[in-house]
C-alpha cells in the first residue's frame, strides 16, 4: 500500500543520494500501473520489483536493508508480519501512524501520518537517515542530557532540544557536560555512540 508515494519520494531523493537502492519486495497493488509509474518517474532501471519471495530470499532482503518502509493505509487494523520480522531483526522501520502502529511505542519505529504530507515526511526521514549515516566513524562532542536504564542520552552541537535527534550511548555515563562520542550507528533521527 502507498507504493506510488514512496516511489515519488525515492525519485526526489535519488539524484542527491545515488547510492540509495529501492526494492519493492512482494506483490505490488494490482490496481497500480507500476511499469507506467516507474517510467513516468524515470526509475525503470533504479527500482527492483521482486514479486513474491520464498522465506529464504525474503530474509536475504531484510538482511540487506537499512530502512524499511511499510505504509499500511488504509488498514483494517491487521498486524504486519513483515514489520514484526523487520523490527525483530533490528531494522529501522517507517510505518503509517494508524491503528495498531499508532499504539506502538515511538522508540521502536518511525510513524508517518497518512495524508498530503506523507510524501514529504518520507523524504525528510530518508534525508535525515542518510545524513546520520555520514556521521558513523566520527567522534563528536556530545552534551550528556540524561542517564538511566542502561542508556545515556546526549545531543551534539547540531541537535536542538525537543526538535532534533539524540545520541544514544549504551551504558550509564555519569560525566556531566560535553564528552567525545564515537558514532557507531545511525537511525533515521538518532545517532548511536
């Protein structure tokens, strides 16, 4: 569901981030003229449409992805086995903020409200994730903001409180103020140190 919006977002991102790859895993919506849409957006050579996959191939695509988008709007409230598998494998997942997904904790997936801004939100999240990936391996000064439950939360110079992402550091570090943090991972909005 929502393939057209995802493809439009990808078409806008691809020129700036040509290393991004788009895989449509599973059967596309029968009512969608997918070949025509891909041609219209100039994505015929840039999008891989897998069709139905057996479980071994499906797990291979899960292992290869950094971020999965599973927009389920409209939805009858069913749980997505694919999303559960992606989350279980530690993948970043973007979902429609509807029904059961709207009730999930905000720290396990990114939620996009369905509607006219959906494409813009997908773009924003993808750009943010790409920029965060560029920080992996760097050592950034980070201001410690909180400690608890085996985790330290900090912010870099580029993160505004209540607006931008955080640096999530495993373990409880009691040192106050700025500390150097080596970035070892990226999520769509947060860094992992």
